[in-house]
C-alpha cells in the first residue's frame, strides 16, 4: 500500500459501543458490556474501515464486482486471502499499533486477537466459529500477522457459505479486529442465558473446562455442564443439575505463541470445574449480561474466563438458534403472539422492572387453574414475550391448553382474549377426550371452590401485607434493602390464589356457550345484560363511591368552587379541618383505593394517593351525574334479558341458569378484586423501590429515584451489592429511557408469528357501508356524539351521554364509564377490563375494532349496538376528511 493512508483512530470500548459498523459485532457487544459495568478485559478495536481500505488496495472489491451475487468459487476465495496477505501492511497502522502496545504496557504481554466482522453476532446471524481468532499472540510482528489472518478469514469457503445462507452480499463483508490481553485462565467456557436446546428461558446452561476454553468452544473437548433454574418468585438462581464431562484434553499456551491441546491431568478429569456457588455466581453474571444487552430478549451465548479470582466475559452474542418450547401436538404450527388482550392492561412500552416481573406473573395467572386440575403442563412454558416494548401472549399455548385440558374451543379463547388472530388447528373431539377431561374438571372444582369462596380473605391478606410494608420504617443500609426487596418480592410472587382468581373466566365461557346453543350470535350480548347490576366489583364500587363524593361536592358551594378552580392546588384538601366532610370522605376513598393509578400495571406510574389530581378532576366532572339513572339502566337491561331468556330458551336449558349467571358475575368481580389486591401489594412495595432509588442516586448511579424502575429485579439486587458499578447502572438507564422513547413512537403490530413476521394490521370490518362490527360486550343500544379519548386524563372532555371511543381501558377509566352513554374500544376481548365494567354498568359497548380510532372523530354521531356488536356512523362531523 504505497498511497498515503488516512488512519482512523483505534476504538476503545466507549467508542466501540457507539459505532457498531466500525467495531463489528463482537467489538460492539464488548463495548456495550463494558459500558454497562460488566467485567470485560481492557482492550481496543482496529476499525473495519482499515480492513476495507486494505481490501480496496488489494483489488478485492473490484474482483467481487465481477462475480456479482454468484457464489464465490474456492479459487476466487483463495485469491482474496492471498491478496490480503500479500498487500503491504499500512505503515501508519504498524506505528499506531506499536504505540498502542507500548502505551498499554502490552509489548510483551500475550494477546487475544479476535475477529469482529460487521455482519456477525446479530440476532439472526452469529457467525460463531466462522471467522478466525488467534490466542497467545506476543509482540508487534506476531500481532500484525494475526491481524492479516483475521482479515483473510472473511474469504474462507465457510464464511462465504454462511453469508449466502443469510443473504448477506459479499461486498458488505468487512472485518474489525478486537485486541485484548490473554487472561491467565484457570477455567473457561461458554454459557447460555437460556436453554437453546429445549427453548426454556427459565433455565441457564453453563459449559466449563480447565484452562483456555478454545477446545470447548470448538467442540473438541467434553467439558462439564451445569443447569441453573430461575426461581419464578424472586428470580434468584439455583443449581439443579451438574454433568461432569470427560475433559480428556485441554488447551494450553505454547511458549513460542499460539495454543495446542494436551492431555488433562487424570485427577482433574473427574473433578468439577465449578463449585455450586461459582456456578450460581457465573449464572447471575451471564443473566446480567443478557438483560443489560437486551432486557426484552435476554438470550445470549457468552464466552467466559475464570482467572482464579473473578469471572470475565470475553464475548457475547445473541442466541440465534433457540428451539421452540411448545407442546408436541402443535409443534408443526407457528406460534401466534398477540397483544389483543394485553393492550387493555399494558398499552404502553414496559420498563425493565415491568418486564422482569410481568414475564413470570403472566404464567402464574394463566397456569394456576391447570395446576390445580392436575393437567400436565409443559415444563418451562413461557406465555409472555416483549416485542417493541409491548406485552404479547402466546395464544398458541393458551389455546392448546384450554382445548386439551377443558375442551374450550380455540375460537372461544380468541373471543375472550380479543384481537384478530388465527386459531390453532386441533384434532376432532372424541369420546375418550371427554372422558379424559372429567377427572381434570373434578380436581379443578375440588381445588378451587374454597379459593373462590374465600376470595375476600386472600384479598384482605394481601392488603395486610401491603399495609405492614408501608408502616415499617424504610432501611438505610443497602444490604438490608436488598434482602427486604427479595423477601417481599417472594411474597408478592407467591399469591397463587390471587393469580387463580385473576385467570380467564371459565364460568363466563360456560355461560356464553350455553346461551349460544339457543340464541346463536346473541350470546355475548345476552350474557352481558344478565350480568348487569348485582353486587358491584371493587372497580365498579370505586366508581360509585367517587360519584357519591361528587354528589356531596356538588351540594357544597365552597367545595364545588375549589374543585372547578383551574388554579386549584391538588393537596389543599389536606389542610382542611379533620371533620370537613369532603376531606374525611376523600381520605377514606384514598385509604381504600389510593393504591390504584392511571395505567397502574406500570411500576413507574404514581399511585392515586401520591398524585390525587386525576381523581379530583373526575369528581369535578361527575358532579352533574345522576347515580339513580345508572342503577335504573342496569335493572332495565337485566329485566329485559331475563324476558328474552324465558321467551327463547326451553325450560330444560333454563335449569341452573341463574346459578350460572351468579357464578359468572362473582368470577368477574373476583377477577377485579384480585387485580386490585395485586396492585395494593405493588403499592406496598413501591416505597422500598423508591428508597433503593434514593440510595442509588446517592451512589451516583441514578439521577432520579424513580429511574430505579428502569432496572430488573436482579439488576437492582446486584447494584445494591456493588456488583454493578454506578456508571454501569447509569448507562443502562440512559439507554433504556432512550429505547422507550423510540418504542413509544413506533407501532406495535397486532399479531406476530414465531420468527418475528408481523401479520397485516386489520381494519374494522365494514357493515352496510356505514359502520363496523366488533365484539359485543355490553347490553343495549346507544346513540350519541363520539368523544375520542386517548388517555384517561383527557376524560374531563367527555360529556354525560356521549359515546366514549378509546384505545383500551384499565380501572382508571372507570369514572368515564359512569358518564358515557356507550363505549367503543379499539382493542379488548370479552374478559377485558372494559368488558367487565361495561357489563356491570349495563353500558352498550363494542370492543375489538382495530383501526377505529382512525375512522371516528370527535363530534361524529354514532350508534353503538351492544347486542349485535355493530357500531354505525349516523352522521359525520362537518368538515371531516
């Protein structure tokens, strides 16, 4: 290379983390790991731009242009390698490398020279073992030779074949080179923050061998294997299986440089490389690396080294070939991931803390009934995933378990879940299937009747825990904070009874199935009307009590004036006399319901008792409402429904119907009670999180205490133990806040199939050219002005009798239901929060209308038919596009 060469600067880890294209996959991942506070050896990266310049000077780019996209013949590949090795090494790079080695004191230090291609270590293509790396490289001349070899490894037949497999054009290939000291390895190996063979994400697999891990990574040695299990209650790891490998050969350093394999000492062959404690320590480190790099999909293949004092990470790449952990009966069908139901409770992108608790809680809710029935659940089944920050459910698993366990058809599961997704294929039902399910039904009833009977007891116990936590002084010691956090997390995760109560309702499914046999197409609407009124759920009751407070506020001129004052101070009521009726009643309300919040499923959301302004706004907007009118609507809807039942159902079909309706109403009410109780527990735990946040602010790890919600549970524990430095915590939080801001501006598809292929976004189904058809969840017909509300804080715009058009609803929307004349919801199913409360209030409601927010505008006149599921546009707002 005779022409002057403009030499890019060498990349330290900070620069590598900021420039994947120049640092290559391996260098970029190592840079990120160092940024996030993981133990990565010191090092630097020769940027890929230098490799590109060398290949340009060697004429490789010109040669590749002649063959276009055709596979490269072995002869052409050999020429490319020879030209790289023959091309003059840039003198400027030689000088810079010498200066870098001298500056770091590495002139005589054995080095690891690792490939870092720009196309490797992605989620789809790992290039594991494809490109060359060199160990035990000593001195400048040996380093230059190793760098040449690494560049040349771009053009081996295996590298070309791998690129073609993933449709990566040859002219996009470039190589960065990672340089770091070779650690004095007492042991080394590879580890997975999942089990890629089974697809289980609750188990980790560690492989270990004495000395360097080269022979183990290359598959030339049989090392030890350790299996770790994640505790679903507090996420801590436990060693559950150890297999001692033969370890007959091991990799050693050669004095003249490089490595070779030798026989392992006989005494070491049968000895475990890692102790139990070391295996757990390594597993926690590997998990931390996975969550740091991608908390939504933390499945990584990690190379590690033990130097006799600590573990080091020398490489991390996403697991690209992970088996699907599914039932054999549906293994030939794609996995269907849907957020049709979850958008109702968690419509916003999740934080790391949200996901680290939700990913296991979803399983606890969905599998409790099957466990108590004795159904053989798939070990390690994961029913939740995070895509684009949003929560999705594995409907393939859910549909199969419902069908195989209790004979619930996939179509009905879809109706309950909401969303528009295909159904799995199931075999025809046979008599022996029905007989097989009888013991499951019996065990389910036997093991759950007492739980349903004592639902209030379990709710009270949860509230007692929460009250005790809030009354206990917060510890100042970081270690005590950590221990208390994990003990309380276990208590919160162990609420199996509340999880069962919050599970999808089997009784309401039985009710709609029974009605559908005699009034097909009307069963959902008829069931909704039968369930109107009755004993209110905790969510409906909080709405009634808020309305009652509004009634008083309306009758008291001073309170009314304060509530409607645009300059109102939201905490002023706390200064009023203790005996003041509004202060007393509002304080009682906060004591009962203050643990709830707008979008309460997110840890970062302030609770009502912390920020009561939303409630005060709703009280002000409810002052003109008449609670008697709501009660009358409920009674009328229920009376009309029973008349329909008597007119259409034969006498034998009406036997036991009232008991079934009562059970379905109780089930829906208990579902809301369980949710409220879990929110009370999270509210009880929230002060400890904020205290930990303050401790991390003092340590320089966080800028705000609330940012503790950007850490997983395990990361929080490691931060308190000093296992993650403050700078690493700060970097994780900064990157996650930026990531969430990105997620918030990007659409999350309705359905994703295994492999990440998004289903087309469906639009509302047309009906007679002037409306749409969704799922009927509330009784009656309503006509009124549409009011599009995207966030419950906008609810003051809703006037009594208007049609509420919303993306989704959670309990914070309940006050709006009291004012609305009808409900239209973009998402949701028959068991969504909006559906449950709409039924209680006898509110004409239609849900599961994807795209409706883009079709309806404020001021449009709508007709909402809760009987047929039709929403009709009666009159468009003037000036509508």
